[in-house]
C-alpha cells in the first residue's frame, strides 16, 4: 500500500484563470494529478488538503459559495475528473453520507467558528477501490478546532482492517 499526502494549491480569490494566475495553477495541478492517477497500479491512499469542497453538503451555503474559490463548478468538475481517473473512493463520504454535514475547515477570520459554523470540507481521504473495501470507519475531530492555537483544519481519521 502507498500513502500519498497532497496539498492542492488554494487558487487565490478570483475563480478566473485569465485574471488570477493562482486559479489557473490550481486547475493545472489537478490536471497533472489526474494524469498521475491514470498510472497508479497498486493500492493507494491519497490524503490531504484538496482545497475543494465538491458537494453541496460540504459547504455552509452552496448558493453563496458557487462563485467562491474552493466550491466553483469548474473546480468540482476538475476534481471529479481526478477521482474518475483512478476510481478513487471518497472514504469520508462512505462513512459520513451525503447530505450529512461534513466540514474539515473553518476560517480564522470567524470570531466564533462553532456558532457561525461557516465550514467547508477541503480535506479528503480517498482510496483505491480494493483498499477502500478494507476501510472500517472514518471520523473527524471537530473539537480539535477549539484547541489552544488550533489549525483552521481539523484531523480526519480512517481505520482499516489490513
């Protein structure tokens, strides 16, 4: 088994590659990941900050975030191509089923992150199909966001019977 940890570039603030080079770099990075996924030939777990919340239930307000980098239709489509390239299984959504709320990130700018609850699911754990069949559980540690000097991201935990 191989574990790959990836950070997909955030993509800046404007979801237009013509005016925001960072957004173009994000999309290009995802396309390179898609070509890489085509060649994956053994059980693989890919984890990390994908900086994309693909589902409506992965954000606090689908309607309000459709034009915000991390939830635009173009990003979601590009991430889906990556997912399809290897038949990745989204382990989080295997255990925390859509449309259940599932966030892994809350902005530092929010003074009371829990009360405002304006989260997004930017962090992911995806597995090759054979490896996904060995997953026995998945959870998030949302309380970690309240720890002293926390990250704006919370830990994801997946258990396997290997």
